[in-house]
């Protein structure tokens, strides 16, 4: 366990780098996996691409509890790590894993039971996409439980200053996923040819392997004492995780449900619905080269702010937040500029369909312009979540998505008849609004005043 509180400018940068690069590597591995899914789906046709993109969004909705639990876990475990309380770290890890197992099993059952109904009844999918989505939703549900384990355990490793463990496990998951993707879809070597279903099967198999790797780590060395104590839920810890976690659940639901509504809007575009949905899936995968590093910095900010508050250093927490945000804006601006210029070339790698290609490029050109604002909001939001101030982050996200993005998308797309263009413009506008609100909230400082008084 590392206590990371060097107050010098050079020291801050070094600490940020040590906590960021493994998470950035993990995020890039996730990007490669997602890119491979879309690439292989593109080889099978735009309908398969649209189905993969839609089910991916539905899948993200079903892992909201895991992401919320991870946020709460980072907030409480990082504070214990900041005050060098390893016994507390083990106890909090045990509590998080109990909740992880219970919620993961519950959501897996919901995925099997509710997922097909959602595909058939709740969303206006094109007739050519719906049967593919029905197959995907059942297979992806099998990947939910192991993915819960990977997400929550990864949060623990980050919180104690050892994100490289999560990176190594994800490297194995990504390598296995890519190999299984091509092998199962096209029947390479001894593997059966499953066709489009192989994309989802590869995800389920690789996630299960990653969960086994997590278990192997937690059975070794300094983590062993965790297994010797009673595995019962603590009301006190449950109350604290609930206080921090429920707003994070709302954030996850608000964000991912808004993405599903965007898919619903795209489904109303008539003959242009399939190209627009495929372009949205493609655009998100390419754009992830900006927002995945942003979320890596978000996670680093959460850990370092939490550890600083655990060590009772509010000023250090503020400095970490602003420093990481500044680094994110500078680095992501450069990446976004390159992607903007290379958008046609990159889009050609994902599709040969001219309609999908046109819409993918247009999506990228509009949304990459606001990448600096996006990373600013994401990083500062991560810092406040690490402090446990999830209610403030929740308010900002709900306003930006449901009071700005969704109404504006409906107005521009249907009232002004701008189609997919109106939806892309609404998305970029809401990102700017969210960044402005996150910056103001972090600057106001209520997040650390609340936590400081409660910890006193």
C-alpha cells in the first residue's frame, strides 16, 4: 500500500503518472476490444454493427451497480490507504466483494429475463437488427457476473495505489477476447464457427478468465488475511457505501439510459436509421481514444483526492484535482486534433458502406471539437467522487443529459428536421454544459468541506 502525498510540483506529476498509466493502458485495452468487436461486426454487415452497438449500450446499463460500487469502494478504501490502515482496507474490500457478488448475480438474472423483453418491446429496432440483438442480449448476460468482479476488484487495486495489477489482468482479458473474436466468428483453427454470435461468446469467455485471475491475486500474499475473517455485511460500511453509491447509480442510469434514448431517436430516422445507428457505434469506438484516457485520469483523480483526504490534506486534494484536469485538457486536445484530421481514414477502417462512412465522419467531426471540455468535466467529477461528494456530480450529469441533451436532440432532430445531425449537435452542446457546471462545482469547494466536517 502506497501513501502518495508528495507536495512538490514534480512530485505531484510523478504520482499522477504512476496512478494514471496503468489505468490508461487498461482503457486502451478496452478500446482495442471494442474496436475489434465493431471491426469484426463490420465484416459481417451494418446490421450486425448496429446490433453490437445497441447491445453494448444495454450492457453498460446493466453494469451500473458495479460502476457505482466501484466509485464507493475507491472513496472509502483510498481514505483507509491514505491513513495507512491496512486492516481497514481488507475489511472494506471484503464488504465490497460481498456486495459485488450479490449484485452481479442479481443483474445477470435480470439480463437473461428482462433483456429479451427490452429488445422486443421497449426499443424501435429495425427488423433486420432485432433478431441479432436477441441473440446477443442472452450471451452478453453471461458476461455480467465476471465483469462485476473485474470492475470492483480493479477499484480496490487502484485505491491502494496498485493499478498495475488490474492492468495485467485486463491485458490477458483483451488478448483472449481478440483471439476468440476472430476464432469463434470465422472458425479459425480448432474453434467452432459461430458466426455473429462469436462476438458475444468471446466477451463472456474472456471476462470469466479475468475473474479467475482476480481470485488468484486475492488468494495470495497481503490479501490472504481477508479470507480468514467473517464474510458478513457490516451495516456501517453498507450505509457508507450506500450514501456514496446511490448517486453514482443515478449517474450511471442517467448517462446510459440517455444513450439508449439516443438509439431510440436514431431508430426513428426511417431509411437512415441503420446507417445512423451503425455510425453511432463506430463513432463511440473511435471517440473512445479521447474519453477512455479521460476516464483513466478520472480514476486517478478519485484515488489521489481520496487518499489526500484520508491523510487530512484538503489542499493536496485540490491541487491533485486541478493538476490532473489541466494535464487532461492539454493531452486530450492534441489527441482530438489528430483524430479530427484522420477521421475519414479511421472511419474507412471500420466500414465500406458509404452511408455509414459519411455519418461516422460527421459524428466525429462534431464531437471531437468539444473533447477538451469533455475531459475537464470528467476529471473534476472523478475528483469529487473520490471525495465521496457523489450527489453534486449526480446533479450535474442529470441536468446535462436529461434537461439539455435529450430535449435538444429531439428538438433539433425532429422539430427542425435535422435528423442525425441534430442529435450529434445536442450531444456536443450537453458536454460543454456539463464541463462548465463541473468546473464551477469543484471550484466552489463544498465537496471537501462536507467530507472534512464528516470525518472530523
